[in-house]
C-alpha cells in the first residue's frame, strides 16, 4: 500500500518549497510590508494534535490583539503542510493555486481576519 509520501511524489520537498516561495512573491508588497515578526515554514505533516488534512496554520498573536510596544517576542509562524496539500491536488498547477490560497488565508489570520469571514470572501 502506498504511503502519503509515495502518493505525493509528483512534487518533492524542494519543488513544494518553491511553490510556497512563488505564492509569497505574488502577495502584494504593500501587504508583505505590513507583516510584523512572521516566519513562513514548510512541514510535511501537521502536528498529531491537529487535523491530518490541515493545509496551513497561523500560530501567533494577530496584529489586532497586540499591545504596544510589541517586541522581544518569538516570531509568529505560518506553516504550509506539504503532504495534505499534495493529497488534495492532481497537478503541480493545482498545488500552486492551493498554496497561494493557503498563504493568503494564513496571512489574513495574522491581520485578525477570522475563519468565517475568509470563507465568505472565498479564501476558505
């Protein structure tokens, strides 16, 4: 029986990281300039306490909940998960589209936009 990694072999780790990088390049610079203390990561799988089909996650304190001054804290994390993303896609083009949606979705959480609002806007 094939493993998740076998089913996802059509796009290796390096190519997936390039897809995430390309998605970040598509985010308008005006928006990227507003990101504060955020790191972007790629992991193969979500942590065991998360849904296994999760495509991405924002971990941190949204800008709308921060107090001044905000400093000397570890960066917020936006992680895109390779295996669940590849499991939902049939081509590298679909992967690029899904990664772009995931990146925008998680960046929106950094700015305090809630899940329901993102789904209503089509970034679900």
